C-alpha cells in the first residue's frame, strides 16, 4: 500500500518547513552556498526549493502545517481504517501556490 500515512505526514511537514525557511533566508540575500548549508539540503536541490518557496505564500504554508499537525494527531488517535479519510481531508487543505492552469 505504499508509505504509512504518519510517515507521509512527516515528509510533507518537513518539506513545508523547508519552504518556509527558504523564503525567510531568501529575504536575507544569502549566497546560494550559504542558503543550502543553512537549509541542510544539497545545492543540487536548492533551485527547486527556491522555485517552490517563490510560488507559495507564508499563510498557505502555515495553514498546510496546521492541517498536517491535525492529521498527525488524528492518525495517532483513530483506528487505521480511518487513515485514508484523514489523509484525504488533510491533503485537500494543503494547497500551496497558484493552482490555475497557465
């Protein structure tokens, strides 16, 4: 069935936190090498993080983190048979960036 829902929530949470940190550090005008070092990511992936952080706004990221926190609590306090519904509800709330077709 793929990854466990709690693990998925943790991975998305980490990613959204990295996007928030990227946005904050970008505002400081740091060189790419320093930005990569502070984020703890390979310079190879930095362009992708910068691009994603540029498309998101902090409100969306914070709302996404709130939804993930609620999902984590619900996954840990409800039976596994509800995990699909909990994940669907969570992911429907995690909307980052412009979702309009180009």
